[in-house]
C-alpha cells in the first residue's frame, strides 16, 4: 500500500503522541490534528488494513513495525527541516508549518544531502 501524505501525517502524529502519553486513541489523534472523529476512524481503518497500525480491545492504537518505520522517517525529516529553517532565521511557527509540507515531498536523495550539510554546521 503506497502511503499518501495524510496517512504519513496520521502515523507521525500517533508516533509523537505515543512519546507523550501512555496510550493513544483515535480521539487523541483527532484532537491533535483538528480532524473530525469520522475522518480519523476511516484513516485508522485504512492504516490497519494496510498493516501499519493495530488497535487493542480498549481502542488504543499501536504502530506496527512498518508503521513505526514510516512514522520515524517522517518525524526525522520534520525535525531536521524545522530545526534547519529555524537556524536560518525562520520564525518557529512558520518553520513548523513549512516542515510539515516539505517532509512529505522531499526525495530521499535531497533529504540525505540536507542531513549531511546540517552535520557540517
């Protein structure tokens, strides 16, 4: 299953929330992304079908190994791009918003080149 930007956002959000909370439910994702509960429910169902996510009997969400890999990749891109933009003098809020857009579109080649460059700073 090829993932779209929205699916990557869901996985990244679940990853981040898992770091902040002991258990993450769909309602937490809906609140974090400011999405409707039905939209999150549909996305969760699709991610489960795709093998990226599991839910337990209490409704807690857990990333599968495949889901964790995607989430960590997107999160690493997000944080590096955001921090680099802030380093360049971009306002933190603008850098956060721009990183959210760029993280999904940047190629692996460009990301790794940027990562190498940032390490030289």
